[in-house]
């Protein structure tokens, strides 16, 4: 297992020394230490990425050649599937089957962007038709430059790959800053880079805290773009840091995503998708459907079934078979969620189910899956992201009210609707002010489809071809082909 910094194709100790402990949230045990980087290491990593971009082969080779490296990454991830999934469970806490999805999706993501790199090689330029026939013009797409990628702890490996795969496919070079809470799996990308012979400096990985490494990365003048996933306050700080040098920035921030369930929806399916929408990955999901709006006629029945099923969810170590709810990622997040539940109670909400530390587990950051009702519309539980296994349920009467309540948020990442009336579902989907809309489901995510938010949920889109465009600049090249001289100054 690698624990050092990966800079310019070498595993190196941090300039200032020092390590960060890595904690298993199911046992509270420190099971590894990783090198803690600082601004000095970020500076070296950015210089390596800069040199690899400005002088190295990576951005200059045809996309089809980069595609070969990306396919080798995909294969190397598949070869490590079991080990990477187990590492992810230990570092983050998530149930093993979910970690298995993450790793398989990550491999698929490398393959997907390999195909787009191939496509870029086949169609590197687009002719532009001009009314003035004395000129011919074309648009070419080129790699954007040096990318600083700052990622969160909820899907540590997958979030790294969502940024690294398209950036590398486009021909960019990367400095990756994982979360200090889950630093291990991303380092495997360095080991894979070694294995597949990626040119030095194309991918650099610097672990460290947000203030010690994330901040200097977003301020570094040698970086062309920051791609960030995480919280709104940190996203705002990063955007401010990027403003000085007019860096390109893409932000994937949080949400408080609504799920509207009409009374014609099949009840058991509705309950299943509500459960999945808020309890997978312990609710630590930016797109979690944490505000559930249920039409009056089926509200009581949905609430009852939701509470019954919530109480049956097996809580425990993510490595144990049958566990569907693992520990919260850290003590701080665990405390934050319990505090949010307490505050919801103070604000008048009813805890219909859960709401406490999981009984019978004396070690680990385990919480009960929690259902809140009577949540005031102006309370933090309704308006703010809790980022844990806590769902708010509220009745509504008609479509207009549902849409109004759903869109009444400063966020706009995801939204879901359930109804057997196809036209109504499409109408509501069109009315949602959100970047990701699910009909008759919640959460399924595909590498091919755009991912990102409206409003304070972020700027830009990841995944699909939209996620590729994130890492490309567009250049016009216009040629004068006139038969007559231009003749403006020299008659
Ligand atoms: P965060 O502060 O936004 O962390 C995300 C990433 O940014 C981490 O790598 C973090 O490093 C880094 N970072 C922190 N401060 C930075 C700075 N000043 N400049 C540059 N990078 C910086 O999120 P968090 O504190 O871990 O979680 C807090 C809340 O954020 C959660 O409760 C949740 O609401 C939200 N969140 C959302 C997502 C999402 O997918 N949208 C993911 C995670 C969290 P360190 O981790 O090393 O500090
Ligand atoms: Mg950990």
C-alpha cells in the first residue's frame, strides 16, 4: 500500500515531513499513516504537471495514443477490484457491495473516456461555415492545461476517477488532492500510473489537509483549472481563490434534493426508492433525495412502511455480509449529523424513526437510519444538507404545490418524481430546477449522462461528453483565402 506523495512519477516524502492518520470508521482504529503534504509539495507537483503539459509528450500525442493508456488504467483497476473495494470499505466505511460498484464504475469511466479520446483523434477539428468566402475557418479542441482536482471522501476512488479520466483523455496534466479522511485508494492511481508507464508529471497525487494542500493548489498561478467536488463553503473559497488568476473552475457541490411521490405510485416501489435515495452510502451522497414530498392520499401509509423498513436495515461493519448501512465517515461528521437531528427536534420536527446512535455497537460511528416528519419549511433540517442517513417526509396536496416545495431551495443538484402518469411525470421533470432528474427511481448514475447542479449546487457538468468538454479549450483558426488584396491601408 502506497502512503507517500506521488510527484513527477516518483514516490516522495513531503518537504516538511509529517503524516496524517487514516482511521477505519467502523472500529475507530488508526490503520495507516499517509504523508501530509504542504504548499511546498503542491508547488513541486504543479511544476511537474506544468512541465509535462508545456514540454512533455502527453498533450501532443494523438488522442488515440492516450486512449491506450486509459484502457490500461481501466484494466489495472479491474485487476485490483477486490483489493480496492476492501480498501475503500476500510477507509470510508461503506458496505462492500457499494464499494464494488464504485470500483467497477471507475474502470468503466476510464474506458468511456478512452473512447472519447479516440473520437477526438478522429475528428480533431470542425469546419465553420462563413458567409464571407474570402475566409475559411475551423474550430479545434485542445487540452485545457494543468488541472487541480480536489475531491471529497464520500466516493474516494470514483470521485478521483471522474476527474482524472476525462482530464487525462483530453490531454491535460493533473495534480490530485484527495480528502484527508480517505486518502488511500487515490494513491493506487499513482501505482497504476507507474505500472502503465504514464509519462512523469502527467498525474501527481498530493495528500494533505484542505488548508495545507487544497488551498495552495487553488491559489497556484501554475494551475489552469480547478475541478472541485465538496461543500458549498469550500467551493466558494475555491472560486474566490481562482478569481485572482481567472482560472477555469468547475464545482460539484451539495444539495437538498426533493423526491415527489404522487398517490398513483406503486407504494412498495416508492418506499424502496425512498430508502435507496437516502440511505445508500449512509446518506453521504451529494444527490441524496433528502426531502421527500408524498401526496396526501398515501402519505400515512408511505410513512408507516418507510419506518418499518428503516428499522430492518442491517447496520454494521461494511465488510460484513448483509450490512446495508455502514459507519459515518468520521467522528466529526457523526457529531454533525446527531447535532442536526437534535436541532430538528428543537425546531419542532418529529423523529418518526431512528434518530440516535445505533444501539449495540460500542465502537464505530454508527447511526440509525432516521425519518423526520413535521419539519418546518424554514428549519435547517429542511433547507440544509445533513449529509447523513436522515430523510424529511412531508405531505402535499397537488402538483403545483409539489413543484413549488421541490424548487424552494438554494440548491438544485437532483430531483426525483414518481407517478404512473407518464405525462405528469414528464411535466414535473421539466419544472424541476435541477441538473439531474430521475423519474420512478432515485440515484442511478451513468458515466454517459451529464452530472452537475443548478444554483448553489455548482457550476459545470461532469461525466458524459460534457465532462470531457470540461477539460478542453476551443480555438478558432481562420485563414484568409481572398483572391484580391485586403486593400484597407494599401490601396
Ligand atoms: P469540504 O471541506 O468541501 O471538502 C472537500 C475537499 O475540499 C476535501 O478534499 C477537502 O480537504 C478540501 N478542502 C477543504 N478546505 C479547503 C480549502 N480551503 N481549499 C481547498 N480545498 C479544501 O467538505 P467536508 O468538510 O469534508 O464535508 C463537509 C460537508 O460538505 C458535508 O457535511 C457535506 O454537506 C458536504 N460535502 C459534499 C460533498 C459532495 O459530494 N457534494 C462531498 C463531501 C462533503 P480535507 O478533506 O482534507 O479537509
Ligand atoms: Mg478513513
